[in-house]
C-alpha cells in the first residue's frame, strides 16, 4: 500500500463555493490557463482507495473533494495528484480547487461497499448457479455469503474450522479442520444437510475432480459423495510443505487433479487407482521459481498462472514451459491469483502490502499493462490473502477479501470498467528535445492500454513502452526544428490534438572545439642494440607518451628473436639469437612505427634502429 504524507484539502463549503464556470481567469491583467482533470485511476473503489488524478495545472491545488466531500491529497506534479477516497464520500465527480480556478472530472468516482467479515478469511468461492460468493472463516466457524454486488446475504454458522470449499450441483462442501469431516450445505436454503467422514484429523484444501472430493490434511483422501466411501492416497505430489490449498482441478479436463507448489504434478482423478505424475520443477529465466502463494489454470487448460516471488508468472500447461508473457509492473508480493471464466481473457492479482503496492489489479491474460487497479486500505498490515480473489461468471466484476492485522477483514466487489476507451493525452515530459531525436519522453493521459503506435508529428517514435493505462514512455524520432504534436494510437482510436501534447524540436548546440593535439611523441631508445648468439636478449622500445594506438616493427628479425605488437607506449624485442650460417656479425636494419590519437589528432612517429647479432667471443 503506497503511504504518503498527505495534506487535508479545503473544507467542502470552500471547494463548492469555488466551483464556477470553467474558463480563462486573469491575474494582474494577464491570461492564465485554467486547470483540467482528464482522468482518474482507478475510477471505482471503497473508502480509503488511493486515487490518482491526472490533468493540467494541478501544481497549485488547494483542495480536492469527492462529490463535495473533502479528501486528503498530495500534489505529485503539475499533471498529477493523489487523493484518498473519504469515509463519508458518495459516488460522483472529483473536484479540484486551485489558485487558478476549479476543475472537475469528466467521469465519476464510484464508491463500492466493503462488507465486514466475522473472522479471518481462508478462501472465497463463486457459485454461478445461485449467484453467491462464499467466504470461509475457520477461526469463527462461519461461511459468509455475498451477492455479486458485494452485499452480505447470509452467514452460515456452526461450521468449526471451515476452510476448503467446493460446489457440486446444489451442494456446498466445506472441509472442517477441527472435526475431520466435510459438511454438506444446501446452496438454496444455506442450511447444513449432512456430513462426510474423512480419514484426516485436520482436512484443509478441498477440490472436486473426477467425480470425487479430494481433501488434503497432511495426506490426501478421496471421498465419493454418492457412496460416502473414503480412500486414502499418497505420493510425491508436493515437493515441499507448501500450502495444501494449491490443489486445483483442470477446467478443461474435469478428471484431472493438479497439485501446485514449487513443483507441479497431476493424476487421473477418475481412475480406480490413480498415480501421480513425476513432479516438474518450475523455472523462469533459468531461475528456480520459489515461494508460490497461489495459482489458477485458464479455462481451456493451456496455461497456469502463478503468484509468488514478487511476480505474476505464466507457464504453459501441461508442458510447464515458461512463456514470454509479462504483466505490467506488479508492485509487492503477488499473493492471490484468479483467471476470468470463459473467453474473458483476464487475470487478476492480489498484492501483499508494501510501498507503492496496489492491492488488486487486472491484466489481459495475454500480457501487457493493467486494465484496472485499486489500492485498498490505509492501515499497516492490510493485504490480500491467498485464494481470496475471484471473478464473477461474466468476468465483469472482481471479488477480493482484504486481510488486516488490526481491523475487521472486509469483502469487496469491484465492477470492472469496459476495456475500450479512446486514449487522451494530458502532458508530455520533457516537452522539448534536439532534432536528432533520442529523447525519452513520458506521456501521461488515459486509455493507453493496448497502444500500438506513438507518433511525433507524422513520424513513429523510435520505440515506446506502455507503463500503465495512464503512462507511456517513448523515444523521440529525428525531426526538423519546430513543434510536433505527440499522439497515441490504440484499437479504440487516436488521441485528439491538444496543447498538452506538443513537443518542441530544437537545433543541437554546436559541438565543442577539438582538444589541442598532444605533445609530439618520439622514441627514447638508442638507435643501435647488440645481441649475442645463444644468450637471452631483451631490448625495450619506449616512447615519450605512455599510450598509443599501436607500436609495430618493420624488418627481418634474427632467428630466435621475437616482437609483439602493443597498444601501450612500451614494448620489447626479446628471445635468444640462434647460430648463423656464418660466424661473422650480422646487422639487421629495423623500423619502429608508433601511432597516437585518432582523426585530426592522429600522429605517426617512425624511427630506424640497427640490431647487431654477434657470435660469442
């Protein structure tokens, strides 16, 4: 959860009194630009949601109000501020008061209800048949029942240690970790109608696959709900003691039971004597994937989404090969994962609390920037727990349970916005660069999800990255001097031309004069050297400058003498001269060449040497 020192805005009467017709205002006879509010992120959430307000002229803000109710706020820049949705706020426009006049959002902020839970939540489960969402609370032995709007419908009590849940037809099955049994609850009347015995002392995870209920509590039991017969199974399906709620059924194959931790294995749940496949280790970028908090299979069973290691990860299934899909920039540890039903193509993530952490976020399943996010709560220790994020059957609402160390836990229902919206630009920064291009420009606005092109005037950006639905970073292309309108293109259209999208190309400053040439280098050696046949020989070659591009030797060397080209200012002739065909002294004329600098400062220095090879006397 992002924590900031926030200041209290103006009281409601001051803000409302400042609302006048939006237009140009004057100060000392000079025209000034009135502020604007172009977008909000998110546009929906409960009390305590941190909302980013984007626009122009926001650096002189003196107050923020949600439908007339003042809110705490902080100025981030002239194009952005953050505000906390107030406790008594109601759905309506967000109004900003500044020294240059007021501005109001073009879209309302919608408040959603946060229902209090009677205890610590274990998991949530959506029942499409009844339109209910069940949340189990083991410490109070209750099942809270909500509708898709987030309203509490009923509370089922007397369920000691209620943990895992599964819905089959009109029956809700609930594992009881204090009685070792599975309670049967009628989903229409919400009353217990029976119980199934297990061989486990503390059953937890509960999954329906292959026509059986599979329940985990240190070991695995299979319960036939029709014959009420329980069978115990064992096998290497967990590589460690990871949370047993990692048991999953494959939506595309109801006879497959999947166990997910840092390894993944599966079995044919309908077989008379099922056996587990050998667990497969999970790797991403050649690194071991650890600390898996939650998982979800896609409706077609082709991918599995994992939350953990501070990341939201996707693997193909059943091959378990890491895909190249990435999801925005999740902040904080991903503790809960859900995939939308049908062909909705969405994945939701819940985040553990932390600096700049968004409590819930929704991404396209195929990867990319977030489509929706909401920061929940203002107290330290608030976060989203594993198994407590889910979609409604249509994929148009997201459910989340907020776990708290200090406050009652709450259930939230978030209607998801339509994924289509025409993009808008509220600012570009920096707003100028050189004609050669290469400037990294941050573009702020809205509707940037799925952007396929960024243009500076009529020229495509060299490259761009969609940071979020409200921000893009693009690299400016070369252009002639002057002003160009920046535009963002998505499948929903292109941004309109506004003053805030202008980027000015300036001629580059003339290059500095070249440095003065270095002092003329030269060789420092005596022009003649003598080597005795059969004796080790070293003759250093040095220059007055310690570095050079290259020193080379031209000429025939005596047998046994070598030379190595170098890029420093020092080298040597070295070796042991061998016997010559004749015993007389032999003279070898040599030329050493040293090259210094490059371009205009390049200098070449040559010097002749004489190497004399003499026999021993």
